[in-house]
């Protein structure tokens, strides 16, 4: 299959995940193209059987450059769409507080991909997310907007290690699982 892995990355986190997805798809024998969002137009997407699109998380949703690509996908496109994001918030599986933080700061990301699939009649086949080291601006935002910042002392040390080798392996597994659906 001809596969596109498109991404928008500011600090390199999302690019690392995109490269892992592309490498895994290529290892499975597919014709893979990895491109930054600025190299992609929505009209080009129909050239691909499967499109993985990824972004950093901005204001609880995918970043504007990727959102404009999603918005431009023509209705009824035959491609299969998978989404991925990196974010600097907590992982929702880690507890109620973490789930609430994820929902508030990254929760619209999967909904955006699902909505595009439904509204445009596209086969949406999967979503992946992992933490990524925050930019200095995002770290400042977290420090200034999180109640009880003392609870977060270990968070800052931990989040700067992401994406970890385990995150990258999870992205590879996501790729294998997603391509099995095709």
C-alpha cells in the first residue's frame, strides 16, 4: 500500500513518533512517504491508501496546520485515516486527576479525527497519543495554571524524557495494529 505519514511538530516530539510509524510501515513492505505538514495539501491525500496524520496538541486539540489539512479532505475520500498526537499533559490511564487534566488539555484531539471521519465519510481506523517534552512556553503555562503545583514536582522531570523508547515502541505497535485493519 501507498502510505503517507504527515505531521506537524514544534519541538521534535511528534516528528520522532511520525518517523517510528513510517519506519514500521516501511518494514512491513509498504511504500511510505513521511512529510511535514507544510509539504502536504489535502488534495494530495487521495494518492494514498492509508494516511497517518500527527500533531502536537494545542489548546486541547490538534495544531492549526494539521487541522487545516483535515478540514480540506474532500468528502467521500477513499483513504483510511489514522491520527496521532504528542502532548505534555498527563496520561488519562494514570488516575482520575490525570484523566481530568488530559481531557481538559488534550481531549479534543481524538474527537477531531473521529469527527472528520464521520463528517467526510472517511474510514477512521485509529488514534495514538503519548507524552512529549513540553516547550518552555508550555512548561510555563503548566506551572502557572496547575493547582497544587507541588504535586507535579516529579512530573516535570518525567515528562522531559518523553517520548521514551516505550512510547516509540507503542507507536510502532499502533502502526502494526492499524495496518492489520487495512
